[in-house]
């Protein structure tokens, strides 16, 4: 796995170090009953979001690359982007891409419209989902949006089905028994300046994240590190990780966690009970980032979500 990290690492700057010989601090104590209740609430919220459009991955039914120039879409086979015929006429419209700009030219009478809005009858610019107020379209029971990724000039058309038959009865995959022992106090060791962390994704491309530093925690007397990423508006870090449970019980490509931003003293709590699966566990129409090699942990993390019985590719 080749990971490009820019700029080149300088010597890490440990802004806050545990004094030599001093014991590693414990995470803030929790009441077991409250802890279990909060975890269950988190799980229920995650389950709800997994089936809520437009970001619920269970609903995603298509992801089509948008090349430069014209791309026609509709239910006609071979048209360019083929939509389900129960939702789309044979020819619904044309997407025109120039650089990072995409314009929709609808076919007359296609029925394509803005989300909870009027039918689109004239050419209009589409805002992709890394922009403020992205354009959300409707075509039959389908939702449509232009998808982009950080640090990439790739664009896709994403489609989801708001009447997806798997919504009813959906349950998240099984998870390990919730255990407060999988909570760890972690300190942030800042880089001399934030780096651009470039990681591979499941489509064979790469995605860029901004990483201010590494979260350092201790288990069984050994120090472990995870590169943490964030955006200017983040209230938590985004961490991609892999551990050896991926060979047996958890998703083979790794899992994600979102520890809170450090406090004024530079500390946060990593709760591996809230390790969760990437969207590609639920759909084959995703662009999931894969953990950088530096975030492959040497510990067996028996906490958090497991892989489902069956993945979208049938494995």
C-alpha cells in the first residue's frame, strides 16, 4: 500500500508529554449504566443515519464517473448512465462537465426536479457535495447528487432510492460486547505544521485529508499512535484504522473512529467501542478511504462493529 504524505515528515513535536516514570492517565470515569445507555443511543442514531437520505449508504444504488464533456442519462440501455426504468424515462437529460463545473440540461417532460421543489425545465448549474448547499435532484423515487472527494478532481453522479426495499427491518451488523476497558486517554502530538495525508480508496483512486498530528495512547504498557484528520469545522477527529480482527471478524479493509477534539490540556478519549464500518460495507456504490499503513494497529481490537454476514460484493 503506497501512501503519499505531503509535506515530508519533520521530527514530531510532542506538545504534551507524560513525565518520565509517571503513569499514563486514565480516561474520565463513567457510570456503567449511563455508559451502556449512551452507547445504545449512539448505535440507534447510527442505524437511523444509515437509512436516511442522502447520506445513508444503504440507499445508494448507483455511482457513475462523470468525464469531461457530455454524459446522457435515462433508462435506455447504453445511454451513458442507465437509471431504473420504473423511475426514469428512456432519456432524462444530459450532464455537461467542464473542469469541476457540471451543468444539467433536462429533457422536456422528463420529470426531473429539485428536491421537494419544482421540475427543472431549463439548463442549470449543479453544486457538488463538497460545496455549501449542494444541489439535490429527484427523479421518480430516486435522489441524485454530484459527488466529489477531498483533494481530487474526480466527479461522480450518485443516486439513491428513497423507497429502497431494505429500509424496513434494517439492523446494523453485530458488535463486540461494550466494555469501558476499551476507552483510552490519548494525547495529541502535533506536527510542526498540518500535513496533507493522501490515502487510497476502494475505487483505486486517492483521497486527501488534513492531519494536524497523531493521537498517542497506551495499552498494556505499550505506546500506540493513530494519525488523526480534521477539517476547520470539525468537533471530532476522523481516524481510519486497521487491526488484526479484520482477518476474522471485522471489515477486512478496516474501520473508522471519531474521537472528540482534544481539550485545553491536549487530551481526548478514544473509545474503540464506537469503531464503525465504512459505507462500502453496506453498498458497492461508495468511495471509501482506506487506513494508511501508519494506522495499522498491532493490538487486537475486540471492540466496535463487526463485519456483516455478507458484503455488497458477495464475500
